């Protein structure tokens, strides 16, 4: 088999990747901003099926951009999700990224209450001026966000819920429930998803906020 390696400058790799994605996708019905989110998810995963499975609430992108530009924080379900967010870009508006899943008191509370650490971490984190909740790993975390959302005062409600957990136990089901909500969300159908998907969505929104 003959394998040809593309000769390309490091700073041109991302742009060329996006060009390839756009070319291989061909014409779509996405508006330009939604396309940029979908494109970055495909870039992060190499999986073109997300062009079919991602679901956007009609106000999702506007809500995400507004939350970022208002300086509100981003809450993630796992530390890998927090690590992947472009904090330097986010800081321009005063926001930060919060993840409490590794705190000792979260582990203790989870054990005492028979909950996952992700559930307890979400409960604690929602009190900290959260504009976007990003869940890519734990279906229990997504279910907890939706449970808490209905009881939060309006001033504490996030602007956007990104819920794309991956897995075989309650992942597809939790995302199906999210897709029926009236508040802004971005999710996907089925078992696929994951922290790289959640991070890609959030980072796409941060870059869109810079362009708006």
C-alpha cells in the first residue's frame, strides 16, 4: 500500500482539517454558526455521524454566546472536560471553568447519599454563576442537572445545557429526555458522545462569541 503524508505547516493543520470536513460533508442545511459547532465536533472525533445526530435547541447558540459574553462560568462533569476548554479565550469576558468532582467532600457526600460523585459535584457547582453546563461523560450528571434545573431560581439557571454523555447505561435515554426540554440545550442521539464532543461544542461557542 502506498501511503502519502501531506506536507503542511503546523499552523495550517487545523484550517486544512476544517476544509476537508466541509468538502466531505458537502452541502448541508446548517446555518453558518451551527455548522461551525458541528465542524468542530467532527474535527475532535473524526466521526461524521455527528452531522446527523447532533440536536440544537433553536436558541442554543445565542444562549451559549450570551452566557460567555456575560462572564458567567462553565461547569463540567469531569476534570478532563474542564482541562479541554479554552480558558484563555474564555477569560476575556471574566468567566472560568469549574469542576468539583475530585473534591474530598464531594466524594464523602456521594458515599453517604448513595449518589455518584458527578451528581454531587453538579449540585454544588450550580450555585456558582454558571452560564453553561457541559456534560460529556456521566449520564447521572446530566440527569442531575435536569432535576436541579426545575428547582433553581431563575437567577441561578444556566443559559445553556450541553449534554452529550457517552455509554450504554442511561446515556441515550438521558439525552432523549434533554431533547424534550424547553430551555436551551445541545445534545445528540444515541450512545455516542463523550467529553471530547462536549469540549468541542463549548470551544466552538467561545470562538463564536469572539466573532459575534
